[in-house]
C-alpha cells in the first residue's frame, strides 16, 4: 500500500471499529442497530464493509472532479466573452 492508501486503511479501521467506531455510533443513534456490529470480524458483514469502503474511496473525489469541470466551463465562458463582449 502507498502512503495515501495506508492512511485510508487506518481511517477505515477506526470508523468500522465495533467498540468506538463512528459507523456503529451513527447507526445506533439513528436507531438502526441495537448494539455495535463487528464489521470486519463477522463474515456476513465483511462484504458489506468492503463494498462501503470501495464506494467511499472511489466516489470521494467525484465532487472535486465535478468542481474542476465547472471551473473549466466558467473559464471557457469568460474567454468567449472576451472574444465577443457584446453577447454577455
């Protein structure tokens, strides 16, 4: 694992911890579970945990990419406005 992936692994390990992880805490506060779940130790939950982490890891950069695309579009509009100042 690289540096960023290693750090992500540590973060996920803390979030999924059955004693003090934020995932269990949030689910318990919402009333969705009655007691903490052992996400990585329970074979029935481990695949769900892997899917959650994979989706989170791959989609967390989507807003940044979309923002970059929007910034590029604004830049194109501004450059067009400089070429034809009467349309804006």
